């Protein structure tokens, strides 16, 4: 219930990157604190995420020590953003499969509310679609780039054919997906749109509606041609094309390589970084963050923490593959949002990204536990 309260406050009144601590940020902080206290009081967690915990605490210690000479306000923002990644581990690690599904339902609802806020605040109207209008506004982009909006936009599609869920639940989640899809599509956000399309395609293929793979491709192609006749789909495509022509694809990769080759200007910074709160030289400008988590933690916490980060990412992909979670569209959605938020955007600094990340970790661990139980049962069945 506390987690649902935090999501409700954030989705209705919160900000992705608040300039100060308003009453809503205070309520979210109190909620997270209560979750941590309750979990510590309840003893050890059910599951442990060793690679993530090693990276999280190493980055926290090194980053905080390096923040001694930095402005307190900026250091505090970096520390809080890093804590967002790890605090949820303490309580989500206690959730079973049923409670995890309930939490994901409310995460989807929260993303829907954020998407609706974006549409209302940008002055969205269906009549404007006739003029092929774009609803991308710089001052409001922080709403439609929230990781929960991506999650809401794809979650309903990912479980649309999941017969283990009730028809009412699937219908509700499909409705929840509409505002997220519209907020993303009307803004021409390339990565989130690609994630949702791929996840929807996987869900459609896994549904066994089609007898073979080429009939599936034919239906998808026909749907694409039909949708091109709708104004809203045309606007999606037009904004997507404009974003590609304006933004290109190389800016973030250029930033990544510049930081990786220049952040370790001396042996101390190479090993331990410049600390939380420091500004990172991106070449043409300096910011407190980068668009890639690896370059961010290398610049602020050094090469050792960066190695732990890489090991953590490899462990996610390895566990995801060995547990065969690629067959589950909703798990694929979580993985893609996490990789997108770590590799191509500063989502790793957002509170809601912490929810997505820890739900992915939990999903891998639950699948591992289920597979272990099945192996145990098979051994008993084969025993003489």
C-alpha cells in the first residue's frame, strides 16, 4: 500500500526532475523511508541481487567521498538519484509473483496518469490531429519521457493474450496503454516507440493466433498499411521522421566516447572519478549527467565502479537468457526499458526507473526460483 501511495502522489503531482523539495517530493521520500524501515524490521529478504548490490554500494561510497569538495545542492541531487536505484531492492525482494503482478498493474496505472498529464498540459485535442500537429514542447518533455509512461504504453499490449489474467484485467491494461502510446507517438520519441512495437509484435507472435511466422508478418504489414490512413498514425510517423532528421543518431554515441576518453584526466580520477555533484565535460558543454549510465558512473566514481556496472548489466542479460524470459513479452518490456534508460537516456537518475529496474531483477529471480523448484520436482519424480 505504501508503494501504491508513492506512485499515486508522483503520477498526479510529482516531477521527474524537481528543482526543489515540494510537499509532494517530501511525501514520496517519507513513503520510501517507511518502506525501507518496514522491510528492515521484517528481517532478511527472500531474494538477493549480488551483482547489483555490489555496484550500488561501491558507487555510493566512492561517489559520496568524492563529493566532499562539490556544492552540497548538486551532490545531494546525485546521491538521491543514486539511492532511487537501490532503495526499492529492500522491499521488492520480498514480493512473490502475485504481489509483483499487482504492483506492475499500479505502475501501469501511474504511467497512464502521467501520460494524461502530458497530453492535457500540452493542449492536446483530437481535432488538432487533422492538422498533423506535433505535441512536443521542451518544457514538458520530462513528463512523456518518464519510464512509467513507456511501461504503461507497452504493458497492456504485452499481456493482451495472457490467458492467466482475467479479461477485465487485460481490458483495463489495454485502456491504460492508450495515453502512454499517444504521449510517446505524438512526441516522436524513437526509442520508446520502437520498444513498444517490438514488445507488441512478440506478444502477437507468442499468442499462437497464427499458424506460422509468415502469416504473422502478412497481418502485421496489412495492419501497418491500414493504420497509415488514420491521422493519428500519420502524425506518429511524421513526428518520428522529423525527430530522426533533426536529432540524428550519433550525438549520444559521440558524447559517450568523449566522456570515456576524457573523464579520467589523471590516475586518481581514472580510478575514483570526480565524485557526486561534479560537472562532467561533454565536449561542447558541461552537465551534471550524461546520457549513458556507464559514462556517468565512470566519470563520477571511476573505472572500478564502471567495471562493476558492466558486470551487473551482463548478469541481467545472462539471467534473462538462461531463464528464457524472452518468451514473456512483459518481461521483455522491462528489459528493454532498463537497457534504454541505462544506455541512451538519463533515466537512471529518475525515481520511477528504480521501480522498473527492481521489477526486472525480481522477475529474473522469481523465474530462477521457479525453475529450481521444477528441477527438484523432476528429480523426485525420477527417483527410484
